[in-house]
């Protein structure tokens, strides 16, 4: 396997890299030392985040559970539900108190910028991610969204007690998760993406007129907080290639994403992906990526992901270990991402052009 892939995976091999935890900080320390050892100045961008999304979802569930008392509380809960799952946390300043960080580095000079993006942190597990249940994750989410939307109206009917009980049980399950669930090791999610993005950054030389960047983010698993903190540091119009869960399964390129509102991607990376063999298109509605807050603000984005049976392999489950990564999948993802960069660089960052699969001499 590519030596850089091996090296980065070894650096990330910790019990976990939970969002805004000391082990996430240790992973960043190792990555920074490695990149500086390769001769690159690394910018550390600190920010404050949370260690789990559980408390926020518990609060939303408890507001919805108060439907039997008044329509006011479930109205607040429904609003908070739709804000949160659309990528907005207006209450975040009250909760974000644990230190996290992003690493950002660039090479090359020019007015165009292309950024390789991957998150470092790992998530806590939950019973919904059990291999026998995870295929129904999207259906469960849509049921919650429907009941949250109806809760203010059902509060005026005898159904208020049933809705309240449903969300009270959900709050209890989330509390149990907070108290007992471990963080996963995160070989696939997202050690694989960090390794591929880092290897590609180190091997690629951008042509004149281009800057190539690498951003390794924290706190993706708790609301893409690292990507949001990254926004002020990106040149306008930066092309963003996000790599997430690329260590096993069939390769897809996401054409857009959104758990509730769908945000289509656009730009040269997407155009290039549509002309290359090796990955299938995907409208990603299962969860969110670090690309979401960037796409919402107009940055041209593309995400690469590998799926098995419609979901990431071992998604947020204790079986997501480094031992279960597929070296062939990692190598193939690196080759596909390399071809994407070659196509975009050859086109000057405009509409895709050139012969499929061709690589100019500055890539590879």
C-alpha cells in the first residue's frame, strides 16, 4: 500500500478520536508533527465544540415530549429539530466549551484554490447503528421529522400523550447513550479519508495559478463544527474535495447532500467526476458531511464516499476498526481522487475538459 497511507493510518491508531476529547487532540498533534516533518508550515485553527450531539438531541426530544402540556413546547422543539438538522445551532454559543482544532496548510501560488478536506474525529456509537438496524436509519429519521412537525398540532388532540411518550423514550435512550456508549476507533470513519487526503496533498504539485490545500477538521461528528470554523480561512471560490468513509465498499461521488433540505453540489470537481469512470453518482440524504456548511455558502464541493448496502461500512459501530480497512479500496480512492485533480488542473478550474483519465505531469 502507498507508504503515506500506511504512515497516516498508524498515526491515527488510537483507542478513539472522539470529538473535542484529549485523544482527538493527540491525533492532531501527531498529524501536525508529521506534516511539519514533511516540510510544510501548518496553521492550527482552534475553536470550541462539544463532545457529543446527545445533549442537544435530548433537549429537543424533551421539548417535543411536553406536547401534552402545551403546543408552545413542541413548537419550540420542532423549530430546534429543523434548525439542527439543517446545519444551524443558534444555541451553540451556550454549549461549545471543549477545545478542538483544524489543521490547514497550502502549497503553490495563484488565484485559484483547491482544498482537500477530511475530518479527524470519531463518534459515539448508538443502538440505531447496529448492523441489523442501520439500513433503517433514514426511515427512522424521517419518522422523527414527521412527528416533530406534527407535534405542535397533535398537542391539541388526545394523541399528544402518545407523541409525548415517544419523544420521552427517545430522550431516555439518548441519555443512556451519553452515559454508557463508547467512541468508536474510526478506521473507516474517518481515518481512511484523512489518509487519502494527506497522501494526495503530499504527492500532488499544483500547476501555476493554483494553490492546493489540506484541511483536517475536528468536531465533524457533532455538527460539522470544524468545517464551520474553517470558513473564514478559505479564499473565495475555493474548490473543495471532501473525503469521508473511503476505506471499504463501492465508491460514490455525492452530487449533493441534506438530511432535510437538499443542497446540490456544483463546480469543476463535480463536472470532472461525471466524466470519470470508477465512481457512481449519489444524492446523499443519510447524514451530513463537512462539505455541507461550505456548500450552503456557495463553495463548489464534491464528496467521495464508499458504501455497502446503501450505508457506510461499520458506520459508527465498534467494528469500525483499522483492521477492517480494505487496502485496495484506499488505493483505488487515491487513484480516483488523483484523476479528479488532474482533470480540474488541466481545465484551469473551469468546465471539465481533456481526455478521460489523462494526467498532466504536475500530478502524481
